[in-house]
C-alpha cells in the first residue's frame, strides 16, 4: 500500500471529481457491486477499481466506518497564508474566512468544513499547534468538503488576524459574554469569523486581535453549543445577510 489512505463514498467521489490525478488506487469491498459504484466508475472510466474482501478493508481500517470503499491518494495540498492572499486577490466578492482556534476533535473539524463548503466560505484557517489537521477522519466527516475548501495552516494565528485587518477584513470573534448579539452585527463585508475550541473558547491573543466579538442568544439551560453547530449558526447568518 502506498499513498495516503482515505475512505467513504463522499470523499472518494469528491476526489475523483476534483483531484483525479491525486488518486492512485481505489479499492472496493466485494459486496459493493451496485449502482452507486457504477456511477463512481463513470467519473473516471479509465481508472481501474480493485475488488477485495470486506475483511481486508476492515483490517486496514479497524476503527473506521469505511463504507466498503478506500482510496490511496497523494497527500492533500497544504495551503499557507501567502497562497491564501493570492487566492483572495483573485475573487470578485467580499471574502468570507472561517478561523478555528484550537479545535482538536477531527469530527468537529470535518463538520465545520462541510458547513463551510455549503455556505460559501473561501477558506478555513487553523493554527499549526494544538489543533487537529486534515486526517482521514476529518476527510470522511467532511463528506468531500475537505477536497473543495482550502484548509490553511498558519504558524502564528494572532499575526495572521492582524494581517487580515491590515488588508481590510473585519475580524469577528465569538464569546458568550460579548455585548453584541450575532444578529445585530453587520456580516456583509470582507469578513473573518473566529470560533474557539468548545469549552475553552478563543485564546487571549486571538481575542485581542478581533475587531469585536458577538454572542449567540441562548434561551435554554445549556451554556454553549458544540463548535460545529455554532459554526453553522454563524455562517448561515452571514450567508443570509450576504444574499
């Protein structure tokens, strides 16, 4: 086996659609000879699909729900902030960036990437340290969004946010104690939305580099939302305003 292993139908389909040159092998469980597989093969008719016993796929990925399909691919592209600036210079609309400060759960990052793709986010930014990267689990949970939304890793998140402000983007953090409600904030212009890890929230230096913070109204007994749920609430309010 060579290459990075990814699994799940949505991820493999996204790779075959968007990065076919990165796919080295596709291995399918013997029980998955169905219409969905035919549709997948139609995306890349010249690519050979191997068939293996399901127990072999289980042995490769003993703790994963692989859905009977595994692909071996070249490593995902790693974006840095210089490449991000070049990308933002080319777009014609007000940029929308999502910053996740200290999210360590791959399921949360994958879910955030999926929502980011659905809501039109131009890139997701994470710090290099104390955060999960683009793992196979992240790619699976993202349902293919990890192959379409740039995931940018920065060494110094506070410095990155300062650069965003210098380039004319508004940096809006999230904090339960903030005076301004999410629904009272103007989210239509060039925007960076920042969320911290569930429980601990944003780090101090991250918060200090926000233009202002907003809170999400909480009407029940719970004090906070899962970070991926909060991401959805924030991004879709931004999307509503930016229609």
